C-alpha cells in the first residue's frame, strides 16, 4: 500500500532499470500514449455491458417472462449502490487501496458482476441476474472515478481536458458498439441455444469485454509502478479532491439548482434509452436491429459532438444559456417522439446533440460556483443524487409502461424535462441577480478573473506593505489563490478559521 | 400563446358533450310459445337486448341456434319485436320482424373456426399448407352467464362438445351491450360509444390435428352484412393512433366500415386492435397479432338456418351483399397455438361514427402545468430582469 503523502523532491533516474514492457521510458510520448489507450479501454468494458439489457430488452422479456416493471430492476439495482459509493469510492482510492490496487479491485468487481449476471441468465434465475447487476454497479461507477484519477496522475494542464474528453468518447463508443453488436450476436447464438440459455451465453460473450478492462487495469498497474519509480510522484498533487460532507453547508443555491438539473435532465435520457428498443419496435414498427441503432444514436453523436461542443462552450462561455437551449431542444425531441409518428431518427439525432451540449455546459458550472477544495464533495453529491433519482425513476418508468403505455411514459419524461426547464430558468434569473458568473461569455469571464486577481494582488501588497513579513516564505508570495490569502489574513488577525481550512500552515498572529 | 392554443385543442374534445345514456333492457326467447319443439323455452337461444335512448332504440338480437349470430337493428323507441317461432330456420320468409321497420341493421355470424398448418411460421392464413374448418354449427352453444346493470349487459356464451365430443375445445363468446361511452373492462380496453356492443371471442384448449405437428394456428371466418342494398363493404381501414394509454404498446386500430360510415353518416362498423392475447392474464408480453384479410363476397347459403337468414329472408340472396371477414391469430416466432392453447380477441360492433381518439385529462394536465409554469416564470422573470436593468441604467448617471 502506498503512502499518498510521500513526495520525493529529488527524483533520481536509475540507470540500471530495464524496460521490459515497452521500448520507451515512462516520461516519453509513446509510453503515455499507451497509458492513455489503456485508460480508455479500462472504461470500455463497463460501458459496453451497462446497456446490454437495453439492447436485448425484448429477448429478456420473452425468454424470462418479465414484465417491464421487472425488467427495469436490472437498471435500478445498478444505481442503488452508487448513491453511497459516489462518496466512498474516491475516498477508498485515495486513502485505503491506492490508485493501482483500487482500479484492479473495481475492474475485478465488474468482471464478477457481469459473470454472475450471465450465469443468472444461463440458469434462468432472475434474482441472480439482479445480484450480478448490483455487483457490477459497485465496480462500474467507482471504476470511472479511478479512470479519472489515473488521468490526473499521468496528464496535466491543458491536455487533461483532452484526455477526459477522449475517455468519455471512448465510453460512448463502448455503448454504441453494444447496441449494434448484441442483436446480431443473439441471432447467431440462437442457432445453437434457445430461450434463456441463449441469453446467458450471449451475456457470457459480452463479459469478455470486461476481462479486457481487467487486463488493461493490470497492465496499467505495471506501467504506473514504473512511472512512480522513474518520476517518483504518487500523490495527485495540489488537486486533491477530498470529500467532506460538512462542506455542504457552504454550497450556494446555484449549486443545488445545477444538481437539480443533473437529476431531472438525465432522468429523461437514461431510463428512456433503457426502454427505447421496444418503444421503437412497437410505435414506429422498426425491426430489432434498426430499433437498437436508433437507440444508440444518442451515444454515437455524443462520442463525436461532446469534445467539439466542449471546445465551443469553453470558447464562448454563457453556460447557463446553453443549458437552457439544451433542455428546450430535448423537450422538442421528446415531444416529437410522443405526439407524432415522424421518423425517430430526427428526434434522436436532436437528442444526441442536446445531450452533448448539456454535458459540456453543465458540469463546468459546478466548478464555477464551488471552490476547488470542495469540488470533490460537490461532484460526489451531484452524482449521488443523480444515481438515487435514476434508481427510483427507472423502476417507476417500468410500472408506467406496463400500466399506462408508452404515451404516458413520454409524458413522464416530458414532465421531468419541464422541471429541468423551470430550474434552468431559475438559474438564469438568480444568476443575473448575483454576479452573473454562470452566464458570462468567455471574454467577460476572463475580464472578471483578471479583475479578481488584481484585487487579490492589491490586498497582498497592502499586507506586504504593513511590515512584519519575516515569517512569509517565498512560497507564500507565489500563491495566488485568494482563498489562501484571505485565510492567512484572517488567521493573522486572530479570526477563527473553518475546520477544513486548518490544514496546512499556521500563521503567527499580527500584533 | 402557442402553448395555450395547443392545450385548448387538446382540452376541447376531452371535455366535449357526452352522448345521452341509454337504458338496457333484455329478454330471453321473447314470445317463445309453449308448444315450441326445437328447444325448451327456458333454455336461452335468442336474446333480445334493447338499448333505449330518447330518439331511438338499438336492438341487439343474439342467437345461438345454428351458428352464433349477432344482429344490431336501429328502430324507433317503441318498436316491437315479432318472431315467427314455429317456422324458424325453415323458411326463406322474414320470420323476425320489428314493427315499425328498423331504419338500419347490421348483422354478423360466427361461421367457422379455421385451423391452419403453418410450418414456415409465416402466420398468414392464405399461405397455409392446409387447413381444417371447425363449423360453428357443430358446437353445442349455451348461455353460461348473464350479468345486467342499468347501463350495460354482459352475456357469456360457451361453445363446446364439438361434433358430440369428436374434438376437444371450448369457444367462449362474451357479449356486452353498452348504454354509455367508455372503455371495455378488460384489455384491450376498446373505446366504445353509447351505441355499441362488444364481442370477445376466446379459443381455449382446442385440440389441434396431429398432422399439423403443433405448428397449427387458428383463425376465424365471420360473415357480415348490412341492410343497405347493393353496396358491399370496403376493405378494413387501418389507422395509427398516438394514444396507447388503454392498450399499452399497441398503436393501431382497424375498422370495418359500412358505406354509410365511409360517407360520414351513421352506419354500422366494427373496430378492433390487431392484437390477440395468449393468456387470461392479458399482458402485452402475452400477446400476439390478429391479422385480417381482404373481404370476400359470399353466397347467402352460408347463412342458411341462422338468425340473419330468418331476419333478412330472401333479401339476403337478391338484394343484400353478405361478405366474409377472415381474421387469423399469430405472428412469426410466437410458438404457434399449442404453446398456450389460448387465443382471445375483442372487437366492438356499433352504430354511428367510430369514436375519435382523445387524450386523457392526465396528459393534458401534465402539458398545461409542465409547460405553463416555466413559461409564466420565464415571462415574469424576464420582465423583472428588464425592469431591474433599466432601473440601474437610470441610476448610473447620478454617480459621479
């Protein structure tokens, strides 16, 4: 177990280290490219297997005699463990397992979960399949956190954004491949097996992708060990995102509104995709392969559009406005699917673009309203609430389909989108009453940032000019964070600091 | 503004004026004389159901003798029924009459049940390798149950003992007469007006032929005729419906229209959803398709001995156009009939114009509140923001 606090300040290259895995040293491009590839494959297996039920919905219902209400347990039980794990998973990686062991454990859980799921299918025992999805859920979401942590370890600065974007795109590609491959695979396997045995065999074959993820986790472990020996740094450095639930008291209203959109918007996307195949087959009279393809359009488009739209939102700013536009556009797409028989390709393409737009604009908003050291908690809360919502609403969606049909299901999703619409309008109003940060254009935001840092500089000069600077080290002067400066000022005048700001240096009080 | 009009378009039909409610009365074997020999007058073989409204009465005659026949006749409110009992089934005169004459009538006979061999699993009766007909005359039909209320009536018929037991199987026919608008009590919850009756036919435990090796499917042949001379009915009209609230997962409705209905007037029609259920628990997972085939003109000889022949008399041969409507149950890869040995299909048989689709109040409310609330807040919030901005702009020149 590695001690994450250990920082070696003078790395020494060991000349006698033999590279037996690749021909490049860890600092070089091709080694980091290999690591990037492995990090992407890490997430591929779990995203591929997450939507297996959706791609085979009609076979699940037919072979296992399931109602829609029962079918959605496969999704809601994936989400239940993640209500808690969003907080605990990152903590476990930071403090208990370390990044390497943690990743391997989570990848292993994903493999076990999918195997139990497949075994349940092979034996025709639905309860076993739900248990398998539960185990898969424990591993899956935490594996995504581990993936992000690896990225932060290996890549810094501007390239980190690109790496995150690439990881997400790869994940989306995994989902897309799932939707387009599972139907032909089932068709091929059904020549040799029938009924739920056929389903089980198909799921076992799908489990090989999780094995792939486990293998890349193991290879990454080896690579990361070498990186640590050569470069020597194993802590995540200054971007520690510790989760402290007590931080919640300090969160502004805008954060809770953003979390509200995180929940209500995604509730109209993910449960819809889970139930989409049979909806497209029945309402639009599509055959299973086409229905799966249309269902996967959201992910295909997201794989391509997310990085591009992310760039756009970075350049242009005005996040809150883009969120509003996405919600309205998704409302329109769902309305098309509910109230017309118009070709669903149109609506699903629209939904894919809106979904990518919202993801690119929404998550950075959390970083805009929450200070760095509370971001871990903030993201954890947003994810936890989202998973809670998904777990509950997916079950409800299944009941609605059984009792009220697909029109009522669409009305249900439209209702959630109306809630998201309401919240995004509220964000615009409240934000414009405040400092307007969430809806600034990129140039306005830059101007605002320079203004703030100028104020911080002014404050610091005043502090410097007041004398008695003997205990100020050069590193203090390099710190530009206004939080840091404010805290130091407060501690000098003897004001009590909040608990979580106590770590780090203590300062002598001013006379 | 736009969403207000949109909501209004949805609300108006939902709250539209309901039709007047009809009272249902019924009689078994009406006017059956004591010396009647064909069957005991206590044994119901003819049911006369009257749905009495303010302007007219819809009479349903449901008969079990020979083949099950359903007749719907629209008469004046106080019309009387006269049956020539002693010549029933033996004459080509009009033995069953209303006084005064009905303004319109529409009749249906359950002619035969067709068992067809489908080794290629196409679920298409016209492409079957071979088929066996179960003549409905050879079933022994009895009335199992009658449940009546002020505004509705439910009669359960049972046909069994085919050819004195040579084949096993039951055919259950549940007939309902409605006096008010609504939806059928069981799936597929067919929408009906106050001029409607509903027929549910269930083929239960029918013994399939061994030659067909459990790859058999069943279908029905119905004979239909209406009282307008010369014109037969067009093919079945298929339309798509947005609202699957009542039949989750089914977005189609089929209508058999008589020429009057097609021309926008009041006439007879049959409506059904192209779905048949393969289990008494009617879930969408336990359903299969109900496929219809083009109408064919038939000779009136098929209707000999049934109530329709006794009602229409020789008009059936010379003036009216009886046609056959075939329906088959099954879809590829559903395992054929033998997997559950249960096929249930429902249709409404009614007078007037087919009911229009309308969204339920729940749908309208969700739209109204869901879109209205954000719109209101957007408008007021935007106005508030504009007012605030103009106020700060006015204040600025005051700051030096």
